[in-house]
């Protein structure tokens, strides 16, 4: 071989080796390549080669960054709420015509919240069927009053609470109710013996069954205008043949209306109103200050019949023929101090004999 041939072969081999150096074999360890001109783009490659046109072919492994929304408050456990509201008790007892204190508690939550209340049965809120209480931000307990009426069941429940101020993820909630037994319980009068009520008589559906208090202990009896109230006539006191039932004005307790028409009737039929004032067991009066009926439960001296008692201005209601009932109603256009329902202080007293 000639010298120039040997040199040519050496030059050719070196050129081929130089070209081969542009072909990058698979690397055992991945490298990171950052692409210029595009902010934040990068990938991990496993092979790179030079294409015939001089461009690079890069085989990458990697993943793109997902465009996920920010995590929810439930995921991060940072949700805010208006709180949960409930009564501190579920049952209770109270006398008729009284004010009973009850309480609402708040569990958790933030912001000021309006919490509506509903009243049904034998109680009201100042004569109405509902009111709205307001919890201030951070307040955990709030008291309110229910005004009881006649014997029966009073039920206080919740309406739907709402935010007054503040922004929360979850709205406030309220659940539960309070059932208060008023007086002697549900408004049910014991049925009178057969024949005690006139034929065809039906007691009104809204009949208010109430109970007189002990001697000298007034019952604050309140009812809607024209609603009939009935209460069992009590026994006369030991040693007495007579007793008295009085209806007195009570502006700040029973919110006695003025003017008013009051009708009182003592008879054997609960809910029956008789208006014959020639019978001294009946009164029809426009005097809202004081009215009373004295009755005899048994004979005393010459007063031993209905006729003789009536002659002397007394009601004849012998216990041997009972039970007897005091039935009353009052008609009015408005109550004292703007109350929605009202009435009288009704009290049993000693009779004259």
C-alpha cells in the first residue's frame, strides 16, 4: 500500500469516528434537559440522537403538571358554619296562664344568626304564634318566655335560621322541639253524665278547659274574643254550704280588655253558655272590673231549693246533682298593653254561708 493510501484510510476512519460521536447512545442514567424559550418546561430524557437534517430527537419520560383547582374547605377541614341550634330541654311542665322560661343553645358556628320560633297548643309568645330570636356572634345561650294559656300541651319548635351578619360555608341549622304540659294536661273535659247537656248541643272545638286555683289563688284566664272557657265548679269549703267565683280585672297579668262583654254561666254542661239572667247562675255584664256568682252546694237554713236560692240572688248548684261547670266567654276588640289574647283573674272564694 502506498503511503498516501494509508494516510487516506486513517483520515476516513477519523471522520467516521467524529460523525459517530454525534450519535448519543442510550444512557444508563437519565439526565434533565431544560428547553430554552419556554418558561418552566423540562423533562427527563433517556435517549438523544441527531437527525439527518441536523435536528435533535429527544425521547423523554415524565409527566405534565395538572391544572387542578385549589382544595375545598372540606378537604382541608377549614369550613365555617353558622352553628347548630337546639333547645336545652325537650319536655317541661307549667301552670296555666303563666310565663315559663326556656333556653336555646348554640353549638359551634360564627356570625350573628336569626332563629325563628313557633308556638302552638296551650301557649303563645305574647299572644302570638311566633317570634324571632337573634344570637350575636359568639353567643352560646339565649333565653325566651312562653306564655301558657289553658290546660293542655304547648309545643315550641324552630323555623329556619338565617345569617344576620358574617359569611359561612355552611348555613346554620336548628332541630328539636319542647313539649310543655300545661296545668292538668291536654284540653279534654270529662264528658258530662247523659242528659246534662241540651239535645243536639256540641261543645265548641276551641273550648278552653281550665282549672280554678286553690282558695284565694287567682287563675289568670286568657282566651280569644268569643272563645268559651270551662272549668269544673269546685266543692265548697269545709263547714260552708256556699262558695263564690269572681272574675276580676287584671291589667298587667291577664291584660283584661276594656270595653268588654262578659258572660258567665254555671250549669251541668261544659261549654254551654246560658244568657237568661233571671236565673242567678248566669251573668251578662259590660263591667270589666269585677263580677261574681255565689252558689250553694247544699241546703242552708231556708235556702233549700233552686227557687229560694234564686230569690235571694244565689245560684243553686247542689253537689249531689253535679258535676257543675263554670262556663264563660268575653268579647272584646283589643287587650290591655297590646296583648293578642286576654281575660280575667278568676278566683274561688268563701261563700256567705
